[in-house]
């Protein structure tokens, strides 16, 4: 009985906090700045389903893809700062785009990071016909005659990975951008390119079928979906570590009580077993990083990526 009463009190306190913040006082748009079907879209829709049931208000996910996330981010940055528009996307919109686009329609300061939701590594995969069995094999050939890498597009995490390989190892890489992760994976499958550093879930079925050779994952930890694949540090190249962060943002002028209410609601939704299981199935590591720590994580990444971009001359083509 005491446990039931305690739970009821906590629920009442949370409801009171939302009421004091006035959120959500109307339907909420969740803008996902990438196409439907990807990890950020899956996170957005999982959270929207939970919150819609909880608050009996519409939580509608809109996919506003394009310009490496700039279009969706701009829409949120210019929306009313009242908690009715949330951005779900990845860190590259603020950590890479300002460094590679001549003009970005918004300033990173126009957005406030509410939460770094999750992180994931990429998978370094090659066509079996290359004969590469280790990351060292790939690097050695890249330093000699050169290799080609596919990516999900200019400015994508895979594009940055190619530039990082070039800058850190002296490899000669021909970067071939495609329109999305799926065609970039298909290019590796077909032997159109030698390699790709791409999202693990898209590559893994082909790795298990023997049609792509996995050399490493770029995250700090091994993939929970394929723990047999070494990390990039274990493969001997710790300087190539790279993670994609999945973030939630709001317009910078959103009042603090509203930000706190959104943060709690989303954290509670992400704590559900069914939602967490879905994230794990996408090879996402739950972060739940908020406040100054979340902002610093993105600032540090922006500083790191900015140095690499300036050193390599990486640009959007």
C-alpha cells in the first residue's frame, strides 16, 4: 500500500509540474530533420506515441528532411518558443553543418539542447572482393593506391568519417556521396565503392550474410548487435573514434519551466521497457544527458570536428 501511495504522489507531483509550466497546453509538433524510417525518426515516433497517450494531446511527427538537417532545424529555431515544437535529430546539424555550409539559415545559438538522448557508432564495412580482413589492411591500401568510400551524403557522419581517416592516417580516399544510408550501403554491396563507414543496423544484415566484411565499429563500446566486431580503438586506431548523438532541441527562448517539463516527460517515456528495447534494437546506447553536460558534449564535438574540417577542406558539394 505504501508503495502504491508513493507512486501516486510522484505521479501527482509530475502532473503538477507540467501544469505549472503550462505544457503541453496545445498539440505538439515533433520535427524530425531526417527522412522517415531512420533511428532519429524511430525515437521521435516512440516518444510521440507515449506522450500522446499520457497527455491526451496530439503529438505529431513531421519529417522535414534536407540540407543535412538544416531545413528541420531552421523550422524549429524560427517557431514559437512555447514548447509546441520540438526538434529530434542528430548532432551534426550543429556540430558539422556550421563548419561546411557557406550559409546556415539559423544560428546554433537559436536552439537549446534539452537532451542528448542516445549515441551510436558507425560500422566500417568493405566489399569482400577487396580482400581486406582488418582495418590495418584498409589503411595500408588507402595509403598506397587509395580507396573509395560511400556516404549517405555530403556532410553526413560517413562523409566526416572519410575525412577523419584521411586526416589521421594519410589515406587517399575518394568520397562518393549517395542520397541516404540505404543507397550508400548498396554501393558497398555492389562493389561500386571499396568501403563505407555507415550506420550499423543498415550494414549488419549484409555482414551476417557474408556480403560485406565488417572491420570495426567507431564507437567507444562494441555494438550490442554484433559484439564480435572490434571497436576502432581495439583495431589500433583510437583517433578515429566517432559517435552519432541523437538529440532533442527547442527554440532557445523557451522558458525554463517548459524546458524542464519537456525534459522530464521525454525522459519518462524513454525509461519505458518497450521504448528502451526499440532503441537497443537500433544499436543505440541510451545517454539521457541534459543541462550543461549536454551542451558541453555538443560544443566539444563541434570544436573537434571544426578542426578536422578546416584541416581537410571538407565541404558540401
